[in-house]
C-alpha cells in the first residue's frame, strides 16, 4: 500500500488501536431529508468532536461542513437512484476522483448490490473506483448495500458480498452485523466496519450491536440513525466511542449514556 493511501487510512482508523468511529450522515443521497438529518450541519456539528470520520456527500460537504474542522471525511461517491424506486441498485459513480482529491477527503465510499439486477454494474463501478484510488492514493470503502431488502442481512449473503468487495480491491468494507458475524470477518481480508441500520428499539440494542461486532472482529462502526435519531445523540456517540476505543462493556456504555444524558438535562 502506497504512503499516501496509508496516510489517509490512518487519519480515520486510529493507529493507536486500529479502531474507528465513523459517523454516517450520507443518507440524503437517496433518502432526501431523512428524519433528524433535515438540516445536516445542525445534526452533525455537536457530534463531530467524537467522530474519527464523517461520512457525507460532496454537496453536504461543501454546504454544511466547515473546512477548518479537523474531522477526516469519508465521501459518498455512488448514487443515481432515489428511495421512490423499488430497485435501489441502479447506481453509478457520482463524483470523479479529481473532485475527491480537490476536497482533500480521506476516503471514498461506494455501494455494491450483490445478487441484484445491477450487481455487475455496481461491482465494475467499484473496480473503476479502486483503480482510480490506487492511482491517486485514495482509500476506497465498499458498502454491502441491501436496498429495501433488509432481510438479506445474514452471514451467508454478507460473507459473499464482503469477500467480493475485498477481492475487487476495496481497502475497507462497511457491512451489517449479523448472527455468525465472525464468519463474515474471517472471509474478508480487509478491515470491516458495521452500519447501525434503521433505529433499533433501545439504546442498549445499539450498544449490544457495536459491542458484538467489535468482539467478533469488526474494527469499528459507521453508524448514523442509531446515534442522531436518538433524543440524546451526544450521549449515544460518546457511549459508542467507549465501546470502540475503550473496550467498554454494554453495561458501561449504558451507564455512560445515562450519565451524559443526565448532565445535558441539568446543564
Ligand atoms: C446509507 O445511506 C449509508 O450507507 C449509511 O451510511 C449506512 O447505512 C450507515 O448508517 P446507519 O447506521 O444509519 O444505517
């Protein structure tokens, strides 16, 4: 791996422990003004101090992220369909590598849709992005997207999708946590982070997800809705950060969440 690419990766994946808390705020690229991400800056500004990377599109980056912030940027570069379409897999590349470089981002992210009508197209998009990324020293994250078919999230499917992404050359993969997740990790020779998915019933469910993913080999999370759709998003990201970087148990994370929440209410 070339120096520039390693340097960019190490901005997001902390060299001290090899872990990362990425804050996912790119949902608008196909979902529009998602609940509690209607005004992106209002959502992520209080959370950025606790994030190792911020995942956004270039439009939100240019309009809503202060260029003096130190947070590394994970730039979403695939898109082309909206939530109004039944089939979300018909994506192309939405940003050229030269613009990602101009924006000085730390990595680019693209969805792949394994097993869909547009499987080949999305995998070839990934291959092109990896070629461009290797050429310019830009890490590429592949996201094993499932569109509206959330039930696809099992170890067999995710193991296949993650492995394909790594074989094509992705430098890291974002996937979902699932039962048997350690098998997914075992078959994927590049670092894996997990998405949170739609908001879970309780905070403890989100802490359990992050804790289990780390315990089974993920290097961190790229989590959105379970943080910023919570009534106490700062308390959420601090608790998730404790799991990822401080080996906090689910109980310790819950205690930290409650303490931070109580302090913010009395402040
Ligand atoms: C989808 O829009 C993106 O890939 C999200 O970044 C990803 O799903 C992670 O966000 P969440 O934790 O809300 O699922």
